[in-house]
């Protein structure tokens, strides 16, 4: 999910991850309509302390889908009354995510050894 290996998660790991994410915030599945069929390509979660997005189909990267999803989640955050998304951690090597989140207004507020910490005022 961090773009550093091709590891396939077990169903137990996927279930544990989705269980955590759905308890932490609003969990969404990302689907595209292709030739009349809805194809799942990833997921995203909205919470005050996190906004992870994963597009698992590498062929869909770089097409602006992530930005559309993040912008939709930012609008949803405003709708439900969030004033800020805080403590979003992005690993330093994850240049795609850094570019995505900063392009929609996230600002780096701190650094750890392995990640930057970003926030967005809504």
C-alpha cells in the first residue's frame, strides 16, 4: 500500500485493515465504470487524523483519479463539519503522495525520520 513492494496481502490482513479503517472514519471503495461494468481499483478513508488513499491498479496511476478522490473527500470533510485534517503522515520516499496531497493544499508541519507530517485547514 505504500508503493515499495509487490506484496499481496492475505485476506486476514485485508479484513483487519478494513475493520480498522471503517472504525477510524468513513471507508470508501474506489470504482471506475468501464464498458458498463464497475471495476474496483482502490480505497480511501476519511477521518480527522487520516486520509489514506490506495489505487491498487498501477495502470490507473497518474490519470488524476487520486486527485478527484481526495478532492471529493475534502468536500465531504467540510460537509460533516471537520475544520482540519491533521497528522497525515507520508513517507519521504512516497513522492507521488507528497505531490498529490500538497497539490490540494496540505502543508508539511513536521518531519520524522521516515515521514513528513501534513495538515489541511478546511
